[in-house]
């Protein structure tokens, strides 16, 4: 049996990414099923159509990119794999990028449920970018990070 020497902070990040994956998927599933944001074609005013289209664009992007990357990051961080580290860094950038857009929009309109719900993930992502970069050698030299444990 191979025992992985995973730092507690990496375990924390793997769990947070797993939770983020689930919450992101459920959030957009509810938005889609309950039609919380009308289809852009239902609007005649260009600004309203653009706002709805942007929200639908975020939904599609999150479901096609963020959710799978969060899942990959969760597994890869848990197993201390280089591909997990890479996926986690990609997810961190996605959190920061998308939430910057949402927060700027919300400052000029109203604060949205997603802007509030995903704030903790973005704050963790800011820290995780630095932390994962600092310990990147643990993922790229993962064979040195494992010890054999005999039963």
C-alpha cells in the first residue's frame, strides 16, 4: 500500500474543490430547471437581452469547464498528482476571473446570489494560487513524496 504524504492544506483544498464542484453544478442546474434567468430571446430591450445572455454564457462555461476542472482538481490534489495541481491552478484563475466580472456587474446593479454564494471560494482561490505555487515541487516530484507502507 502506498501512503501519500499530503499536507493538510492540500487536503483542505481538495475538499473545497469538491464542494465547489457540487455547489456550482447544483446552482446552475437550479437556475436552468427553475428558469430563474429567462432566455435572452425573451427580451426586447438590448441591455436586458445582453444581461441574460451573459448569465447563460456563465452557466454554459461553468458546466463545460469549471465543473469538470473542479472534479479533476479534487481527485488530483487528493492523490498529489501534477495534473491535479494544474487543474487546481486553472480553477483558481477561473474563480478569480469570473467573480471579478460578477462583482463589477453587481456593484452597478444588485448583489446576486451567485456573487455572495461563491465569495468564499474566490477568497480561498486567491490564497491557493500562492500556496500551490509555493509547494509545486511536491506535485512534480510526487514519487519522492510517497513512502511504502507494508501491511
